[in-house]
C-alpha cells in the first residue's frame, strides 16, 4: 500500500492506549492460534477459531472485508511471504513455517501484529531465517526514537538481514502507520538509507514488519490475487509489532511474549528463542 501525500496522524496518549488494547487482543488471538496449531490442521479451521475468539472479545476482525479480504487471518506458508488466504486445502505439515498476520478493530482503533510459527521439525536454515528476521524487528524498533527518521528503522533491518546474514528484504511490501485506519502514513520500508524519510516524532504509531527471504528478493502474486510468494520458492519469514514513538523511546503496543508462552506449551510448535534482549 503506497499512497503518496498522505498526512501522518499523530495520536494522543489516550488514543495510544486504545491501540494498545486492540494490539493486545491481536496478540491474544495469535497466542490462542499458537496453542492450537498442529500438523494436519487447516488454514480454514484456524481462521474460523480466530474469528470467533475476536468476536467473543467484543471486537471485529480487522482484515475481513478490508480491500475485499475474505478472512480474519492471513496465513502464509513457507515460500508465501504475506497475504496467504487460509483455506480447507491449506493443510499444515511438519516442517512448515507459517506467518500468521492478524488485525482487529475495537473502540474505533485497529491493532496489527504478525508472528511466524515453526511447525514440528523445521530445517536449520529456515529456523535461522526466522530467528534473524525476528531479531531484525527489534533492531528496527530500537531506531524508533524521537528525532530519528523512518530510514533509520529501514536501514537497521536491511543491514542486519542482507549485509550481516545474506538474506533478502522484500521491496514491494512495507510497514505502515496505523490508527483509525489499518494503513496510514508513513510507509515503513524494511530497506533504505539512514537519515532519510519522515522524521519520527511523539505520537506516531507505526507497524514495523520485516518480510525477509532466505533466497532472492523477488516476489510474485498467485492467481488468487492475494498470496505473495517468493519467485525462487525459498522460504520467507515475517514478524510484526505495532509501536508508538514516545519521549521515553519506542513503546511496543503489541506483545509477542504471550505468543511465545503459548508456543512453549504446544509440543507441535518450535519456539524461536531470541539470543539477545531488546
Ligand atoms: Mg499485520
Ligand atoms: Mg501491518
């Protein structure tokens, strides 16, 4: 989603708390998903359960109906980068990685987060891709301080994933501002130059979401008009947090810890353990 000339909408402290509540529900939904996932389960099954969970918590699925999206979750398996549509035919298997992206709308504000789940015995190279992609998210977040620019976030993610680890950053899809709309200004690319782009200031709320390919950066869209896959069919990983820029530094409004706790209780899913903390 790239629309030039949109204005950044700055949020009050009260609005940031409403977005935090929406992001928390997203992460509770992803934790619930993480507690249920197992080989043999289908995308349709997990999507139905996630939708019921969100509605039971007094919110609406944030993606369903948005740009014609038919589902609550976007479930992108292995070579799928993002925007995978959950279906009956999508049967999860041992060794799969599943990027599951979720949004909700509650009290007029959206929440957005994503996590890549490793089902059973995922090969070492793919596990490492997940670990590095997840780490790059936190390196990006570290740069989200007042006075920095969006390009500082972009550069941190690109440098770590491409230069240090030899992976590729997807160019066609980017992070975004978020609030009363799911996608607001500014775009937050996962590639770019330090000191470039919009200045980060207090009250900005942005979703940072590295989408990193094990092989080459090129992607294409499947005939369903939604699923984005890598051209070389190698796996891609995706982790997303929504954060607020504050005078006290980045405030992470979403919560991956509850997702990790759920995974640790589920023997079918392998936890990605971060080596450092941020
Ligand atoms: Mg998302
Ligand atoms: Mg997003």
